[in-house]
């Protein structure tokens, strides 16, 4: 099969699945005529779409696509086949489902590590009362007043945009429009519109905190999803003709890559000291924040990263009752019931049920990959590869293993 025809088949398959699952096509900035053509077709049975995915995968080895594009398409066609099989009623374990979507094998986290994170938090937030009470009080004092949320988001976006544009070239016409919304299962969402434009929705129901907001804006915009979409559209699609990058599909490996990279966006462009950096921005808005303490609290709480994935495993792998999952989240994340139930709402959503893994395993994998960069390689250039290249989780895992082996060999040689 001709390479262009194969890529077109992948795009058509994604668009056809999008007609069966609302929200499955996160964005499509390719040929509008292709989208219109699929919209005017009769909806195809999931089994036919699964067969189409397998057929395209079978054609990949004989195509003249380069190895990196073959690797990307193979991983994504396998994920689309999984979605089609699920729609066709096939039963599979939740762990297998997640692996086919995201190329990672998940398992429960270590509750001893969670207890240690609690002890670290207890040290950082000294005072009377239980740790949960102290953390709740700290978070309440850190909350951005609802009437100030829009202004705070714009101030953070402007500051982050200045840094990102100074490090990673962005098209002059790129722009992000922010909207404050309610009644959504997520905290923020980037809707990439094409032509270097994004609409970012911030869910006001969650009561955003000053310590959390810079992470969220970095995640959705600079240097996260918006920046990635812009650079891939300008580079891979416009310059190199990688049309497969013009579509972004939910429950595929590109989601794990994108979420892991975006969650580490503030780490990449601000790094240590982000708390005081944020405090200065909010001070100009007349909002008071203890940036240093916020950074210490977030560092201690990072040991609880896998708790949300545990909750997904409890709900979908072990058949736990939603109330039991809420109790688990409250115990280990030390969140109020309202926040825990919002998390479970996301986990129970048919489209998003597996998606929490993209944040948990995405952060772990991308951070490990950033950390094993070659001696002398700047973090900026390493992060830029995430923005520009069609990487998949399995290739990062291989590079992390190779990097750790290299470090171990060199450490041994230097000590003998």
C-alpha cells in the first residue's frame, strides 16, 4: 500500500471511530473534505473498523515510511483496534485495555510510599489537628477567589508565554483563548482549533488553588498542549508532510506522551523556585501566596502520584463500589469528599475511564527520559524533542533503559 494511502486510511479510521464515540477525536486539523466525506458516510460497525485497523497494521512493514513513523502508526492502530473491539462488546481486563491504549502495564502503587509521603507532608505542615485538617486549611487559604480566576489565568499565561517563546520558537500568530466553564469531569481542557489557535477551558467547579494554577496553565498552554500542537503542526505536518499528526485521538499512545510532557511543563520552563516565581505574579494581582511553602507541599505530595491510578484499578479491575473508591482517595490523597467524588466521576466516564494512566505513567516515563539525557545536554533541548518528534511510550522506555545502563557502566568504570 502506498504510504500516503496508508496514512489516509489511519485518518479515516480515526474519524469513523469518532462518529461512534463522542469526544474520541480530540482535534483534526487535516483536510476538511476528508472529514466531510466521513461525516456523510453511513456509520460503520465497530467490527469492520477493527478489521480495518488490523489490515492497516499488516500493510505497515512493507510501506516506505521511515521507522519512527511506522512505530507511531503501529502503536496507534493497535489502540484504535482496541477501541473498536471494546465497542463491539469484547471483554478484556482493564489492565490489558490500558496497555493496548498506552503501551504501559499498570499495577497498584505502594501504600508504604504513600504513608511516607504523609509523613513528609506532616513535617512540612506542622501544627495542631490532623494532617488532613491542616492540608485542607492550607488548600482553602490558597484558593483563588472565583471572581479573580480569569485574571489569574491570563497573568500566568502571559508570563509562561514569554518564557516559552524565548526558548521554543512559536508561530507569530499563535494564540490561546481562555474560557471559564462549569459541570465538567476534568479540571482543564485544551481544544486545539488548528492554525496555531487553542481554546482552553478551565473548570471553575474545582476551586483552583494558587499553587495548582501555574501547573494547569503550563499544562494546557505553555509549554504544554498548545505549544506541542503548534510545533507539530508547523514542523511535522507543514514542513515534513506527516499528515498522521493532524489528528489527535483519545485513548492512544500520543495521549500518554502529551499528558506526561504537559504535566512536566512548569518543571521544564521554570523549574525549582516556581513557587516564589508564582508568588510574585500573584502579588502583582493583590493575591497573597506562600510560594516557598507551596513548593514544599507539592514536592511532598508528589509521592502520592499513583493513588488516582489505584482508584481506577479498584473501580474497573477489582469491581469496587464507588463509595469505597471515594474512601480510598480521601484516605491517601487527603482530599474532601466533594473533590474525591469529582475524581471518581472522571474515572467512571466511559470515554475517560482509562485516561488517568496518561497522567500517572506519563509523568513517570517522561521524567525518567528527561533525567537520563546525555551529559551536557540541556533540559530545554531534551524537552524540545517531546514537542517536535512523533515519540511513543515504548521508544522512551527503551531509551530510559539504555540510558540507565550507560550510567551504571560509567559509574562502575569511574569507581574502579
